[in-house]
């Protein structure tokens, strides 16, 4: 089917108003993720007595489901995005409560709810919904000085952070707090608040170090250079070289228990080399750069906060994953958007991608765009 500019169907209007560079970038990441999970999960299935393509087939299923999710969210207009985000955030917070109270304990943390054979991590899908909600209340605060948007913002991030720390999930807490602070900075908060936030972060890390055993172990291992997983990850980068050892030929991935999720970037380095790692970085860079460039062209504060917040979270999460894989920071157990195995992670990435495509469209509502064509 050929879509022309004279075509006024909803599909054509969506196609011509959507940033196709972003759309292509997301689809390429989904495709790369399938190959990386296929390469990194077979040794894990053997240790779990599962079929050799168990994780690959599930990842393909998640990837296939993410495509309609991206398209559906990208069709929505601003008002619909706000409504869904408020409802989604409320449900996510409720599920976070349930996770703390009744979630399954895996590796010392209560982060997952089980529904039959599938596990669900509420903190993952909470991210995009919170970013949109925070952008909305902060934009209202900036436009209507009597609206206590900053109070709602502080209360919401405090509640979510408390629930995440109770799991505990320090990595996700840091990701959300940094994204929240980034949105506050763009809103134009007083300098004193920025200084307080900067001072508060090392205090927060010191408290976490002394109160969470897994945080202490990871930080001590990072400082002393004795982390087993990271040492194998670094060997993967050294072994891969420029072009890699070839699909399925990686050796060090067999020593990484979370190779298909937390260390998938290391698997990419060993089997496909620095070249594919550089391409992955460029794709993430494309998504972030085009999103930020869009915010420079508009005067709508909500759109600026929402688009920049989503892009920052998407990029910062990717940066944390890559930095922990290359021993630049302590390991965080953070997935790489669209590339790491995990249904919750892919679902959250798809929602984020769909929202970015929706909010960066040439016109965020199909109806006004239709009127524009009619005027022509």
C-alpha cells in the first residue's frame, strides 16, 4: 500500500505527522534485541532445563506486542496521553504497594508480581506514566501560580521512591529521582532547590550504603575491583574486538548469569564487536537528540517537560546499563531499553516510545491536522 500526501485517511495522517527517524530507530532496536537475546540466553536455558529457544521465543513475543503498543500510543493526542498516564500512574502505585506486601522475593528483592507463568515489574511501567504526570502538574504550576504543582510533584516522587526503596530497588529509585530533578530544572526552579538536591544525593547514597546490604556489596566490589560479573563483562569487550567473535561464539557470556538482561551490552560487544556497540549508541543518541531538538522548536511547556523527560529517562537508563557493563559505575541491574530480555522492560520501553512519537508529531491531534489539509 502506497501512502501519498494527498491521502487523508487516519493512517496517512498519522504517517505524515510521525517522526519516522524515531520510529525507525525504535524498530531497529527491537530487531537487534531479538538477536542479542538469542545469542545470550541459550546457556541460561540449559542450566534451567528449559528449551534452548525459551527466552528467545518469549522475547520475540514481547517484541511483537510492543509494535502495536508503540503505534497505539503514538496515535493518541495530548489529552488522551495525560488521562492514560494519570490512570496508569495510579494503577502502578497500587501495584507497587502489592509488590512490597505480596511480591515474590528474588535475589533478596520484592520487585515482581506473578500472573501465572508471567512475571510483572510495576516499577518499569511506572516510569513513563510518572514523567507525563509530573510534566502536567509542573506546567500547571508554572502557568497558574496558585496551583500547588510543586507540592504534588514532591509528594508523588517521595511516595514512589519510598515504595521502590522498600523493595528495595535503588537503581530504579535513582533513575526516577534524576528524571524528576531534570524536569524540575527545566521548569525553572530556584537555584537554592537545585543546590539542596545536589547535596542530598551523596547523603542519600551514604544512607543507602549503610542500610542496604546489596548496595554495600556492589559499591565495595566496584571500589576494590573484585566484582565477578563485571570482570567477565570487561573480558567480553576485550575478546570481541572490532567485529566480534560471531553470533553464538561468545565464551564469557556463559559466566554471566544475567547475560540476557543486565549484561546484554557485554554480549553484543563479544559476539558482534565494537562496531555494533557503536551503532547501538548512535541509535540511542538519535532518539535523544531528535527529541531534545523538537523541544527547542515549541513554546508549550507541557510538551517540553514531557518530551525532554521521556528522552532523558530513556537515555539515562541506557547510559546506566552501558556504564555498569564497562565498570564505570557499580552494577545496578538496569535493563537496556528494547535490547534486554524482560516483558515489563519492553512494555515500558514501548509505552515510552509511543508517547515520544505522539508528543513529537507535527500536530498532536489528528482532527486539527485534518482541518489543515482541508484548508489546503
